[in-house]
């Protein structure tokens, strides 16, 4: 139901005024922007300041015939002024309440400056770390992405979009953009209807259910149809089947890209087909005469529907009543509270890949910091704006806290000499412990940042080996926006922490982790491959008809025996690589912390349930160390027999819980249709049969519990 105001405005609008509401133009000069608004443009990118935004809103409200306020959009991806960890890192926290809090902070800072619409969250499930935009999303898992996407929408939009701390969220990129062929950005996607429903669409369905205000169409094709003209998905599924009442916005130049896709004869044709398919706002701006010609080809009812949707978002944001923001209340710098929040988030997002007791560093004496991130402040990550608060280096932070540190980078991100590496090794010999800070610079992840080689760039791996050869105890801290291939050096490193690109307070959080003020108790939101050739290597794969039990069988012995060794015959014809061990280097959900925990035997309230019912799964977890710590309990479902080949496991529930030394906590999870079912032929179904629930701190340390579902 739309309001009387919207219907009144719609009745009064000319075709040109309607057209203006359906466009957002890329960052024109201020004078040009004002003129475009006078001519009826309904959405703009942030100018960027409260004062400049108010100027444009004043033009819209006071200098146009109908006085319709503006949507003011911006890519607020992981912060506005105070930068939080990148979204992939936030997913590693396994803490949706924290993600919601971070989004609320970003929304409050952005709205104070006049931004009322963000192009976030990205809920693309991605299982290919070559794709640079994995940094913007929540990883490879459907459930984790859905939960974190919901949390971010709640944080941005709050309980009332009209509140001065809320902004309209945009779920992107609809749909399957996260699985481009070859991991190459903007590339084609060819995916079955079964996988589309059960993997790529599910997080979007979740955020639509959460009330997300807008959805962004993706650049890619799905089954040969570019998403900007995919009526079956934009209209039939999103708007009709799911009942989405918000705005569908195109991605940057996505309509114009239809010419390069070779599915439109002209820009006029591209615009007309996009809006007929279900687009409501075109991003990029189309020349007036082209847009008007396209408008004439579109059913008037479709145009009116798009305009209603745009006006409804503006109304929900309270813009008709309060189009301006208080310029003297714009948040232009981080506060002490905002810094504390993102610092805590950066620590909670960090993951302990492996540990041989080197951490924490309490009382370790002389500490050498080496690697490019010893002195580099490039810790914010991709998708941060020029006006965001910067970070300081780890060396500066450590010195400021009185630690006995020396910084000898040894190499930079892409280069380094033998002499520089030797100088770092020499300094290591004179130190009590070494922290090797290596990784990708922020520019290597994000949009248009696909990589074919996921090893550490430059000579960073050589630096790790040189430090290892000194015999001095050392820790590797990885700063990255994606999973990396670490196989060439991981065995040489006793302790490895993934700190990601952690935002404004990343350096402080890293030092907190090193000295033990915080613990790296997150879990991996994406599997880390042994080799690029393994990709995709997600945990929720199908079993195949010939599952392997061992890999890496390309040895002299096996090669000599060939097919003539009966003991090897059965294993030879299985799904594996001859030259690589089975599985990833580190699987989804991998991680631990400084504290140690004992898990009791999991139990269910009933071993059988009928379709439509639910049982409670419980497990006791005891902190058996003398350190307080967080444990993450993960619940995976295994469907033993189904009408379509099921994934070997799929995450169904999780909880991160702080547990004091000696304390036993009981964690409980409801298991029912939502956790056990899947999409089949367009319907969500729970099939009768045998299931196994796997419960534990990681997938490889989970305990099984049998469960049977009976037909209703």
C-alpha cells in the first residue's frame, strides 16, 4: 500500500519528472549537480559534506515544481569516518551482534553528513578467492552470509528508517555475481537452477525478509541473460514470489553495459529493456533524449510502479518531513567510542591459523617487527573513502605502548633486495622474538582486483624463510582481504594469525593480540586452498559418485605400479588431484584461540521428529585453561540420502560464547525445517529420512548426533 502523498505526487508528475526519479548520476561537479536536480534528478551521490548535501536538498525541495527530496547514495561498505574491518573479516568474527553494531556506527556517521542510502551489504556467496570482491562479502557459506547480511541490514536501517542514525541498505549484487568464471570480475556465470536456489539466492531471500530497502542488479549474466534485463529473477522471483516492495537499482553503467553484452541494439533499447525487466533506478545517467525515447517504449504502469517504489523509500526515510541534516552535528572524525568499537572488532575478527605456543608475547623481551606491514599504515582495506580516518602502523602503535621493538621491514609488498632480507635476518638473530607482518596491500582486493596467483606478492615468502632459518621464535601476521595460498611456507611458521585489513584501529588490535589483551578466536569464513588449481575448494561440495579418501598419490611407487596394483585400483579412480593432498590448507570454520575448551557429548531433545517439528540440540563446553576465552560452536547438517545429491555438510547454526576459566556453558540450538530442508523444483522441502548433526569448534573436530525425520 502506498500513501496518499505518493499517489498525489504520481498523479501530478509529468513523464520527465517521473524519469528524473529513476536515475542517479555519477558525481557531477557541484554546479552541474544542482542543475540536474533542478531538471528533476531524484538521486545523487554524496557531495561530500552535510553543508553541500543540504544545498542540493534545498534545490530539490525549494526550486523544483513538486519539491521531492533526494536520495543521497554512497558506498558505505565498512565505515564512513571510522573504518571497521572489511566485511570478510567481520564474517570471521562469527558474531552477528558485532556486525550489526558496526553497521549502526557507519549509518550514524553517514546520515549525519546527509547520506541516506548505502550500497551495502554485499551478500554474494563466493567460493573463489581469486575474485577480488570477496573482501566485500561474508564468504563461502550460505547460512553465515544470510545471518551476517541480516545483521548488517538491521544495523544500517535500525528500527526506523526515518531516524537520524539510519540509512537505507542495498543488498548486492543480485545475483550469482560472486561466482564468475575464472574468478575474473564481471565475467559470466553459468549456474544450475538448483544451485542458484540453494546457494546464491538464499542470502538475498534472507535480507528481503529482513526488510532491506533496495537491491542492486549485478553486472554478470546468469544462463546467458544479463541481470539488468533478467525479468525472471528481477520481477518474477524478487518482486512477485518474494514480495519485495523496495527499489531495484542498477550497478554502475550496468544498463550501458548491455551493449557490450550484445543483447541490446542501442542505449535506448538497453534502457527500455532494463526497466521492463524490473529495474527501478538506473545508475550512471542516460542522456535526456535517449531516456525519453526509452520511456515511450515502456508500459506506463511499469514506470509508475518504479516511481512509487522510489518515493516510498524517500517517505520511509522521513525525507519529506526532514530533508536536511544539522550541519553542526556532522560526524567528521572518529570518537573515542567509535575507535574502541572498531578496535575490538578487528581483534575479534582475527583468526589463529596455527599456534605452537609463541603467543601471547608477555615478557618476551626484544621484539623485531619485519615485513611490509611493520611500518605500513595501509590497513584500512578496500572500499574506504578519501575522507575516512587513517590507520597508523603496527610499529608506531607498539612503540607508543612502550614495547621494546625494532622495525626492519626487509621487503616491501612487491620487491626487496637480498641485502634487505639479510638485514632483517641479522636483526632477528639479535632479538628474542620476531613478528613477521606480511600480506596484500589494500589495492589488491576489491572491485576489478582479481588475481591469478594467490601467494604473497613480491619476496615476502623469502623473508619468512629467512627469519625461520635464524632459529629465533617468530609469529606470522597475515594482513589480507582474501584467502591466500600459504603452502610454500606454512610448515616453517610456528604460529600464524590472520588479521585481515582491520580498519582505523587495526594496528592497535594487532598489538592487543600480540600481547594477549585480546585473542584471535575468529573462524575462517572461506576455505584457504593449497593451490590455485584447487579452486573452488569450498567445504559444502557434493560427495560425487567416486569420493576420494587420499590425495597426492603421484609418487614413484604409484607411478610404477600403475593399474597393476590391486591395492591401489579402487582409490585410483576417485575424484582428486594426483599431485595434491585432499582438501584445503585450512577449511571454512577453522580457528581456535588462546584458551582451551573441552566439549561434552552433544544431545538432542528427541532422536526423531516429524516434518514441521523442531528439536533442541545442546552441548556443554568447558573452559579448561586459566585464560578467559571465546569458543565458537558450529552445527553442520549431513543429509544421508536425498532426492538430489546433497552437500557433504552445510552449516545450520553457530554461536560464539565467552567462557571464563573453569566455567561450563551449555549452548543450545533449535533444529527444524529451516535447518534440514532445501529447495527442490521451486519449493522448499524437508524430506523424510536420516540425518547426522555434526557439532564442534571446527568441522574436523565435530561430534556426530543422529537424527531421523518422519513424514507428516
